[in-house]
C-alpha cells in the first residue's frame, strides 16, 4: 500500500472519530438541556398552559378570529409573556410568531391557538379552566392537548435554549389563530414571508408523523318530498332528530322526539338500546310526555380522524330507531340513510365502492358527525379522512353514484349542499426524520421508534419539509376535539424534554 493511501486511510479514520465525538457531545448536551428545561421550567410551562386555556378562542363563523375579544386577549397575554421571557414577538394578524436568535430561520414550529367549541354540560368543571381535580395526573381543559399544551412546552423549550446557549440560531414558533376553521390567512403568510427549510407540526403524534390523511366533508339536505307530504296516521312519526356538536367530532349525544309510539314499539326501541348499553357502548334515557317520547343516547366523543376511539351516539340512536316502520318524513328518510349507508361502522364498507385501504396510511374513514336543522331543513354532515390510494375525482364519482343509487331505491331526493375532498399528505424522506427518531428512541427508551401516519389534517402541508412531532403519544387515546380533552402531567413533562432536544439538535450549533 502506498504512502498516499495510508494518509487517506488515516484521515478517514480521524474524520470518523471526530464526527462520532461531536455527535456524542451534541447528544449529551441535548439531554442536558432537556433535563434542564424540566427542572427549571416545568411549573412555569404548566402555569402558561393554565393561563392560555382560560381564553375561549373559538371561531364564531362571522368575523375573522383575530377580531374577536378572546383572541385579542390571548394576543395581549402572549405579547406580555414573550417580553417576560425575552422572546421576540411579531403579530401578523391571524398569525403570531415567537422567536429566538438572529438571521434566517433554521427551524419552524407550527401550532395553533384556536380551539373547538366545548359543551360545559359534558365536562366535570369549566372546560376553559385547567382542571386537576377530576382525575389526578390529568389536566382537563379545551385546548390542553390541541394545541395550547404544545405551545406552552415550546415557549419554555425556546426559553431554555436562549438562556443556556452562547450563540442562538433563529427558531420561529408559528401560532396560527384559525386552524380549526379557515386556513386562508396562513396560506398567505406561508407564501409572503420566508420560511425555515425544515419545520415541525406540534399538532400531531409522536414519534414522527410523515403522512396525514386528506380531509373531507359531505353535507346533505333532507327535504320534504311527495313521498313524505301525506301524513300516515297508522304509523308513528319522528318529530325531531339531532346530534353532534361540530363536524370534526364523533358525536357524544343524540336526541330523537317521536310521536304516537305504541307500547310494543317503545319496548322494541328500549330493548335495542339496552342491548347496546349492556355492551358498555352507550347510555340512554327514554321518557314519555303525553304522546311524545324523548330518546337521548350518550356515547363518547372523539376526534373524527380517530372514529375508533369514540362511540358515535348518532349512529347508535339511529340503530335503535331503525327497528320501527316510521311515517314517511325527512327524519325517517335520514334514519334509513344512516342505518343503511353506515350502520355502526366508519370505514364506508356499506357505502357503495367508496371503501379502500392504504398499507401505511390505513383505511378511509367516513362518519356521520353533525345532524341539525338549518333554516328548518334537516341537514346531515359526514366527515371523511382520505388516505393515499385513490384519485379524488374517482372518490367523488363513487360518492355521488352511491347517493344517486340510494335516492333511486328510496324515491327520496337528497340535496348535496357540500362535497369537499382534500389530498392526503406524505413526506417520507424529510431530512429531520432520523434525528427525531433517534432522540425519541433515546429519551423514551423505545428502540423500535418508526414514522407513523395519522388521520388528522394539520397545517404541516403548508410549510417546507414539515413532519408531525407530538403531542399525542403512541398507544394512548388522543383526546383533542372530545368533550373530555386532557393532557397528562407525565406527558407534558416528556413533551417539554422532547421539544427542547428536537429544537436544539435540528437548529443549534455550539
């Protein structure tokens, strides 16, 4: 072997050793900073979360969110908090940016401060106050997991790095105010302002999310028709039926008011309800007043991207009502539609040829989520989560074909008020994935950490090289959008550590 070859081998060996030493040093420093974040700022971060959930940052559907009082109050609080923590704060209307460091941004953290509505009657305490008493170790509040918990953890991860690094590269925490209702302002912001080359969506799951299903909504109007215009007094009638709170939540409650049920028919409905209750799926009440029967079913709410984690009260109510031959009406047509097209399922297996599955992203889900009266018309909204594997044009054609088929069979007209389908998102080769998997495996002592796909559709797709990173942990029920939303103290502590390490390892060079 020549002298030149020997020199090359020695240089290669030297560079390899130096690289491993630097890597080991950075890993040790990362773990040190993560531990420091928890010991120094866990209580502060919890206090910040408790302050944030007090703002009922819910859209009203009329004005831009940043014009509403709760959002203005949130902005004032955040600005003051950033001054206290010596973090920079920039207000772009619907988008707020909290940052450390100078120069071009190295890393973006994508979050949102708006939340879904909450029904106080379904919570043990005020949903807009952090409740530590109902169940020790769990912090219940609307927004605790989606997405104010991650904001609180990220604020103090940034504070830890700024206070303990000699030189800080720029990192931006982007807090959008209308993720749950209107992405248009964030799309404008993402195009008009320079963005980091890599980003983390803190509105997702651990260990790393590299794929999100597309989002879809189907809204149908059930009109009175010639078939339902003539009263048939020999059969009972559904006077009213409603259920659900908003389209991205699996309904927790549903109600029907029926008229002229016979004792035998009442017994049939209650027998079916008791059967479901005996399987610990739902609870119900059945009360009579004069000729009217009030039937209420209570299931378990969940994010509509995870219908398997909820119990759909509306589907179960319809399952009980479908045993009766009802007088023709929009309400009875609705019962027929949900019972025959969905039964108690959520994978569209009875909805014509719509059902399909992707090996990594899982099955399409299709759930009835909101039933109410709009301008005195019965209206049903169904929520879809769409994996890779089928063109949206094909999916839309199949949905319309099945709706047409149902109308032909029943001779009942449907009005398609809305059919919206969005593309799934898949980013399998983002440059930060392996770093995130390595630090998650190290801190969580989980050697088999691997990328995952979720049913949720986040703002990740609007920014360059964005993957999801928390707050939900593997094997645990995601409570966002439910009427029992919470984050555990243990997971909040883990999240603070993981975010500190991730920000440090992806953006900082000491």
